[in-house]
């Protein structure tokens, strides 16, 4: 009985240590992120984030939009895919607010493709890949925040073969620290989503 209890404690402790080590490993991956230099591609996918009650982008979404627009104006890709659905408190899909932001800064309407149905990073790329296939888009540049890039890149790899990245850096504050701490759990969820898909 004593040996069985001791064996159970050792196994339990080993599992806890393994889980902790996995989370720590993923945490390092999130902080380091993916930082490939962008190259010419068929489209820039800007991942959505929160909008306020006036349909204005959050500071994190603003950073993503700015990077995506700079890439477009720099000739890196002929299209921008703005992807993001309508959250419970939103007056419109995030993709439409992103489109308005881009139009107000001179990006032509015909160069912006909206994907207004997604509610997660996985769906961002799932629905964008459907649009991409219809338009013959084979290579993409992901524009998202630095701490979100590792998961975004690995999600995009389920649906796309040619992927480049452009980090939209945001200042380190309490909100960003919380987001960084949450990312490893989201990466683990992605592993399950990928297996199911």
C-alpha cells in the first residue's frame, strides 16, 4: 500500500513537472516569437482584434493595421485580407471596421478583402484560406502583434504553404504580460484543433 501511494505521488509529480516544462517551453517560444523578414506575397492577412463602441480599432489592432498598410504601400502584396467577425459588444464585424480604417488612409477599396465571420485565430485562417483559394492566393504575409505571432504562424501553416510574417510590436504593459501568459494555453488548444481538423 505504501509503495503504491509512493508510486502514485512520483507519477503525479512527474506529470506536473512535464506540464510545467511544456508551458515554460511554449512561453519562451511566445516571447521569442516568429520574426521572419516579410517578402513579396499574394496577400497580407491582418488579424482582427477588439474595436470600441465607435468602431475604432484597439491600440493592438491599430498596430496590426499600420504594419499591414505599410507593407501594402511598400508593394509587398496587391491585396489585404482584413479578418475578424462581430463580437457580442460590437456594432459591426471587426473586418468592416478594419476596412474603414484602411480606406481612410488611402488603401483602395478593390485591394481590401474582408472576412467578417471568424471568431478565433483558427477561424481567421480557415475562412481566409477559403477566400484565398477562390482568388488564387498562394502566399501570405501575416500582420499581427509580436506576442501573437508564434501561434498565428503555426495556425496559418495548417492552411497555407508560403507564409511570411510582419510583427506589430506593442509596448510591454500589464495587459501584454497577461496576453503572453495566456498564449501557451492557446498554443496547446491549437494542437488539439489541428488534430481534430
